[in-house]
């Protein structure tokens, strides 16, 4: 029997899970349909579609974590927790880095700097982002290899009555340092993108004021729109990372662990809503869909 806290968490988690899956699948379907019609997809749409896929994976992994925390207590389920950790980490990796790459894409496409290095990167935006994305696989491989070593340890000591507690430590505390090292990098890059976009916007507004023009031109609007998207990603990502760390430190404290999962699930759901709001094509498709539902 679940207690009151577990019932509350279950309702919230299931709501976040259903909303998150609906919004992410909506993004995938809209961009896939557009790709079939036009036989071509923009770079931003490709990144957003890949983000939606990884966010769907994160939601399923979180659901598995919630299920194992609430319903399962045997040794076998504890072993499955390790595999659940791998599934979560793979999707977490792609989600975080694709979100960071989207922030960099907005920076290169929107910001205006006269720095020769920035101009060179701006001209080769797609190649630069592809190389960064491929380079991040080194982090993913190192993490998965470490988890595989833990799985081998589990198989060697299968049947040990203390396996459950040891497994919790393995999949939680033992990985927190690596998680922090890996995820602090995209967090810092996203923060840098925000600061550079703010600087670029400030520089643009000063130029507009110097030439006696109004502030609400197209470039200003685009800057502000990109800033809202990038800042929202940064705040949600930071909150999510904090919740993951708290969950890792509270594996033996079920209420705190469940609360951390509940708050963390806002990230893969909420940021997808923000992406729709910031993308004209997705926004129009959603408005059209809602009109059809009302009719």
C-alpha cells in the first residue's frame, strides 16, 4: 500500500509524464510531417526534434526510477536499477548537450560581434556544432563504461543480502562526482551563451540609440526571443541538475528522493513547452490543433 506522500507524488509524476510525452511527441510529429512535405528540415528544427526524442526518453527513465522507488524492493529489481541508470544517463546526455548546442546555435545566428574567431565560427556554425556534439560522446562512453563495471561487480556478488543498499550507493553517490564534472560543462557553456547574447543585445541597443532609431526593430525582437529561450533552458537545466544531485544523496530517504524526481521532471516537460512557444511553426501548429479539438 502506498502512503499519502507516494500517492501525491504518483499523481504529479503521471501528470508530468503524460504532458511531457504529449508535447514532445507533438514536436516530433510536426517536424517529421514538415520534413516529408518539404524534404528539408532546418538546423534548428533538427536539434529541437532530437531534443524532443531525448526528453521523451528521460521521462520514461524517470518513470522507471519512480516505480522502482515506490513498488520494488527485491534484489532483482535493484539490479534493474543499474540498467535504468544507464537508460537515464544516455537520454540525459543527449538532452543536456542538445539543449546547450541549441543555445550555441542561437548565439552564432543572432549575436553580432566583430571578433575574427567568432565570425569564423559563425560562418561554419553547423560544422562546429556537429564536431562539439560528436566530441561529447567521450563523456557518455566514459560514464557508461563505469556503470558497466558496476554491473559486473553486481553479477559477481549476486545473492548478497546487502546488495540492495550497495547498489543504491553505486548508482547514486559513486556517480555524483562524474555527473557533476560532465554536466557542469554544458551548464557553463549555456551560461556563456546567455551572457554573450545579453552583451550583443546591449551593444545593438546602444548602436540604435546612437543613430537615433527606435529600439523595437527586428534584430532587437530576435535577440529578446532567443534570450528568453536560452535563459529558460539554463534555469530549468540548473534546477534539474540540482534535483539529480539531491536525489543521489538521498537514496535512503524515500520522501526526499521522490520529491527530487518530481521537481526534476519539470525540466523535460517545461522546456519543450517553451520551445513550442518560441518556434513560430510549432506554435501555429499547436494553435491549429487546439482549434480542431475545440470543434
